[in-house]
């Protein structure tokens, strides 16, 4: 490969696969903990217990939303890596064909 930058497509593909695996694991663990994070019930019928349970449920929902956004960003990064690898391979093929002319 000529130029300033060099890319090893196999290494980029491996990185994309690792990111995808991490994303899947994060999605599974977040989903598994969702009930515990948002299923808090008041310990008593007093106002403080009800409000505290509501606050815990809101915090759990906020965590799940944040984790979901993070997972989405990792999935997008994985896809971008795969696309970059494929684009690099295609560009190198075009360059090689042009050089052969």
C-alpha cells in the first residue's frame, strides 16, 4: 500500500467483531438487569417510601436509556469499522488495477 496511511483489513475486521461482541454482551446484561432497575416497589404505603421507590425506578430507567444509547454507539462504531475495511479493500483493488494498466 502506498501513501501515508496503512490499514490491515483483517485487524480492523477483528476489531469490528470484538466491538459487536461487546455490544451484544452489554445489551444482554442491561436487559437482564432491567427488571431489578425499574421494578422497585415501596417498602410501605407512606409518602416517603412511595417517592423513594419512584426515584429509584427513575434512576434505573435513566441508566437503561443511557446504556441503550451507549450500546447503539458501539454498534455504529463496529459497523463503521467494517465499512472502512471494505472500502479500503475496494480502493486497494481499484488502485492495483489502475497501476496494472
